[in-house]
C-alpha cells in the first residue's frame, strides 16, 4: 500500500540540532524529512483513528506497537509489524518520484556552463570508477578504488533531485544522466520570526526572539511511502506533520514504477561489481559502514553474498533523534549516513547471481537501526568499467 502525505501549509523538519528559546535565536531544518518523522505521523494517525491515546497506552496494537514497562518502571515503545519504505518526494499530478542527487554525480561549474553554447541546461555526469592511483594515499590502502573525473571540464557537486526517469538511467550505469530539479523547483523557504511571551505579565520575553526556516512545497508535491503489515480502513484522512505539527492530507495512491521492483531487467553485474544508492539516511553500527562489513578487510557477508567494499562516496553525517512521547524526554541521537551516499561493492566468492543481489539490496531498507521505519532505503545499480 502506497500512502501520500501532502501538507496544507508550510512545514518544518528539524535537523536534530538542539534548539532552546533564550539560548539559540535560530535553528536549521532539513528536507526531505527523516523517515522517523513520517513513521511518527502515521502511527499517530492510526492511533487516533482507532480510539484515544489512553486506549493505545492500555493495550497497544499489533501493527503500530505497544508501550511496555520494565522493572525500573521506565516505559519503552515496542515496534509492531508495520514496515515503511520511504519517504520519497513525489509529484502527485505527474506521478513522478524525486530522489536526492547521488553523491557520485557532478555537474560542470556554473561559470563554464554560462560560457558554453548549451547554456540553458545543466546535465549530471557519473564519476568514473577507477583503481586507486599510487599518488592517492589512504590509511592501510583501503579502499582500493576511487571515483574520479578525468575530463578537462571543472565540475562540482550540486544539491537537488533527479526524477525516477533519471534514476533509471543512473542505475543502468549511464555516464550522462541529464537534467535535474533544483531545490527551488520543489520547495521554497519562508522564514518564521517569533518571540516568546510571558503568559503571566502578558508581555514579550527579552532575549527570546527566534527564526525558523519553514518550508512551503510547490503545487502537487508531497511525500510518498510504501507501508506493509498494517491495517487501515479507508486509507485517507489528515495527520500532523513535522516539528510545528502542521496539518497534512494522507491518502492511499496507486503507484506503478519499475524502480520499485526487485526484478530489474537492465541490471548487469560487470565483473561482480555493483553499487548501492541510499535514498534515505541509514544508521550503521560502525559509523559509515554497516555491521556486517569487517572494518579491517572491508569484506563481509550479506544474505549468502560474500562482498568487498571497493569504493564509496559518503556525505557529512547527520543527526537523527526525536522526542520520546512515552517517557516525555528526547530520544537517543544517532549519527546517520545521509541520503545520496553511494557504495560500490564486488562479489568475491561463489556464483554471481544478479537476482540475489537485487533481492538482498534493491528497494530494501538496509539500516542497522530503525530499518522498519524506512531508514537506509537502497537501490541497486550497474557499474560500467
């Protein structure tokens, strides 16, 4: 079942950075929201659609989860059977999914683009996968390969999104991906300026002026998630979304896209090599690598596949936290690999089975922590050498 969240107003998604009025005057937001934001909104909707919060605390639900109390009297939330994949930015009108630009894609610098004959468009290009040259030094000579740009043009990374059509080209191993969507084509910032009030004296409080960068999505843009193992009556309603608890429409939609199928006909293993793109942040047990990979050899086994990490491009870690409603305190903060990060693996043992690689990684959540909420949603791509 696919669900679509479309905010009616501006929204704010916290970056995990602490913010206290009177101490901080501004805070940062993120886009798209972390999977836990959507998961929390969906849980709240399901709980309130079935009764009250007290009802949930008393008995819980098999799909949503339960509140349990340990020997010390501390409350804990136990997840239910509900599983989420996403969120993905989605244009409901044109049925287009948008993905954060993979970090192994670059564009020619703006100055060169203006000087070129084809100045109206700016294409994305895939960095070349190469064996590490001798002059590039890594600790312990790991990993063994790098991602490199060998053409004469100067390039740079860019923030934005590529469509599902562009993602198909990228995952098939194409070098030139085509145009992309800049962030301004998806949303705009609208700063909210406010100040705290002293409710007793009915005056403003000195030193409590603050600014929050609210986000207004463009027409027909929202967030798409696939939800399984959950019971919903009609699949539509309203929910609260984001740190400001703004109202958003929630409804079931029909989605048909080859990217979300595990049998990709254009997937090819060249010399056992493939890449994994993360469309949502992933929380790995060993920082930037998952638990099943050995930190020294960069080798590991997943679902019967013996793999070696050959190269990667990983963004700056982000913080993932939240508010624990059961105990009314902040949740533990995790450092997560950001969406857009890409890992290059090679199958090193046994028979090479493309279908097994797809079943293991493609459109699956591979995060070591909170994978049931959608963290670490990965897509498998071919690598041309």
